[in-house]
C-alpha cells in the first residue's frame, strides 16, 4: 500500500461551513458532513479496499502532534491489542499564512499542508505533525471494518 497525495479534490463550494470535533459515524448514519465524508471516501476507494468498512471516525485539527499511529484507542487500553483503520485520510480544508505544520510519515515522507489537498496513507503507519503557526484546518477520517466504542 502506498501514500496518495491529491490536490484540488473537492470543489470549494462543497466544503463544510463549520466543522466541530466529531467522533464515530456508521456508514449509513445521517449527519451534517455525510455528503462531504462520502466524497472523500469515494476518492479513497480508488486506492484502498474499503469494502469491509462499517463506519468511520471523523475529527478536525488533531491534537496529536507527536509521533503516533491511528488505532482503536479503547481496544488497546482494555486489552492491549492493536487494531488499525483500513487507511487514514487527512484533508486540508484551509491553509494560510502557515509556518511548519508538515505531516511527517515514518517513511520519511514530508507532506506540506495545502488547501484542498487530500493525503491517504496505509494503516499502522507512524506519523506526526510539525509544530506550526498560522491557519491549518484539517479534517481527519479513518474508515474501520468494525464498530468503535467511544
């Protein structure tokens, strides 16, 4: 599996007006950002097999700047077992006057945030974000093949 970087993926009129910190959604669950999320998932399906997905985590401007893996946090706390999403998506809604804030993958790949850029990377990949100044509004979406409990 490879890391995919795509620019100009969603027409600007389709961006959500306001994003909030959000958590888990079943694939068929209605919510404010469903059409937007489905657009991103449809793009990801071209590169990753999401046929077993039952839902996804969604949040904005992740607070994890330190090196980490996207994983089922509750499962690891309860059982010590690692479980990863089918892939990880980072979509940059708005980037302006930015210093720093690059996404760094364990492979050494450095990805500069850019408005309307989508980054899709494989499960279990360690990654981090460089500290930054300026505006960096990102949406993070992880499709899962099992229900997460929050």
